[in-house]
C-alpha cells in the first residue's frame, strides 16, 4: 500500500495540540511536520528549539499541561543556581528539559544537522512521525518593539518571554532567512502531500518564518487545493499567545477575515471556529472556502474531530 503524506506546517502549542488529535485519526507514520525554528535561541551556550520541543513533548504525552511547553513533573534546580550567580534566568529551562538542550547542542557540535538531531530526539521518544525543522540553517525572528522613548529590535524570546509580549510591535524580520535553504525532505513533503495542514499557529511569527525560507511558500501555493488552514483567531482573539495583538500592531485585522487575507493565496480552505460561523461569507469573499466547526481543542477528542474535519476538507479519508 502506498503510504499517504499528511504534511503539517507547525508552530508551537496550538500545532502540538492539533497533532495530538491527528495522531488519533491517522497513523503517525503518515504525518510529516514542518516546524518553526525562528523562535530558536542559544542561551548558556545551549541550542534551544522551543517549537520542535513543544511538539515532541506533547506527542510523547510529557508536556506540562498547564504551561503547554516544557516537561511535566519538572524541577528547576539548575535555574535556581543560574539565578544565584546573577545569570540569565528569565527563560526558564527545567532540569529535565536541559537534558534535551545538552544533547542537541553536543550533537550539533559534532557536526550533526538540526534535522538529524531532531529525528534522533523524536525516535528516542518512539513517536513514529517525522518532524523536520523547516531549515537546518540558523534563522532568528527579530522583533522591533516600541519602547516609550525609542524603537528597539530584540530577539523573539526577549519580546515573548522577557517582555511578556506586552509591548507594541512595529516590525518583524527573520534574520538569516535569505541564506537559508529548506531542510532535506521539506519541499518534497509539501509537494507530495495528500493534505497540507496549516496548524492554528501564529500566522506572522510561527508560520511566517516557514514561508520565508526559499521555495516553501511557492511549494505551498502550488498545491493550494490540498491546503487547509486553521484559524488561530477565534471570535477576534488568540486562544493562546499574542497573535491578535501582533496582527493589529502590524496592520492586519485580528479576525478570521484577517487570517483569510494572509492565507488566501496559499490555502483553498480556512477552518474557523463555530463562534465565527457568521463570518463564513466574509472569509469566502477573500477567495477561500470557509468551514465553521469547533476548533478550541479543550480535549484530545475535540482535537481528533478537528483532525477528521481537516482531512475531510481536502478529501483525504481518515
Ligand atoms: N515560555 C514562557 O512564557 N516562559 C518561559 O520561561 C519559557 C521557557 C521555555 C523553555 C523551553 C521551551 O521549549 C519553551 C519555553 N517557553 C517559555 C515557551 C516558548 O517561549 C514559546 O512556546 C514559544 O517559543 C512560542 O511558540
């Protein structure tokens, strides 16, 4: 039997929750995830890939359910030590989580690529799906924030975690993206997919860096009829994180219609929450088919049902 390919373009927490549902309706071996690395950072000399880890830990059923990132039953003794010395302690790395970063950093120092290390980590958790960083090259999301006196460019996590994304944003850029090429298998996964799912991740800072890597946006556009996106905006607000505020700050409408304008070229269908059912017509006026259904993944059952709806939208039988 020819194995199907379900390709998921993914950020962090929202994508991870969707994937936890999807693996209940299709065999994990059929799923290839293309993950965001614009949020990556080097801290304490360690390479940290938050979105790749959030996906891995969630599918391993090891994620902390309240935070949505990091590991459950975590302890923080290493961070306490860093704090004692006056080191960088605003980005919280749990003791168990640190093991992942130690392993990744060591393997990279040996010359392994980020895709190779990521495959090793996923295999160690026996997850059975493929997780590809969009690129093996370093790309870093940089955020221009408006301080009371001046504009300043900071790293993604300085904006997101250190400043609690509680500051107006003037601009975004993905440093290094001009030199980045897609990781092995990324373009093939998109071009050969039976379905491409754009997860309910932040369109600007989670999906944006994926599309900015050479060839990725063109590949997605070329299979537009097989692409189904899920809106991360429900009733005018982001379920988690700052997608709504960021869209507003950068001149986009923070509604499903604003999401449709960002994705209309790339995806044939936009799945929106039932709370936005009244906006089906407005989304379709942007040139996409709209489907209204429960998208708030409060339980794995809802996530699985959403997974079924997404596959059905592009005529793939679960
Ligand atoms: N998010 C926070 O709000 N505070 C943190 O201290 C924090 C630490 C952290 C460590 C490892 C990791 O994989 C994720 C972590 N996150 C933290 C989440 C992360 O900033 C976000 O999930 C994203 O990068 C946005 O997708």
